[in-house]
């Protein structure tokens, strides 16, 4: 969920600047993602006063492109296609 998409901040109820500020104060991986993603999400949601719920993930899935240009996401997409087939119908 921690992509560079502007939809992430919008869905979480904060501005892009607020999101960057909050995440910038937390420990991060070498790739710049939060080291503790769930805790980072909870911290952002506290700021926006939005409750933690499955709806957030649904909104992100609906709005954030599956064509993300991130290596980890591309690897996941390839793995899922290998497992389930790309565009195959049953």
C-alpha cells in the first residue's frame, strides 16, 4: 500500500505533505517504505481521525493502479500470474 500514488494520502484522509511528514519521522527500509507498515498506517489514521478498517484497503485497491513501477510489486504481479495465469478464464 505504500506506493508513490497520490491516492494513498487521499484515501487515508491526509494531504501528500502530511503523509510524507509522518512517514519521514518513522524508521524506513532501504527502499524508503515504512519498516513497520501497520504501525505507520495506524499513525497516519490517527492524524486523520479515520478508523482502521477493511474499507481503506478496498478503496486503495480500487484507486491505486496495478501498473506500479516498483520492483517488489512487479515481482509480486509476476508471481501471481505464474500461479493463477494471466487473463485465463475458467
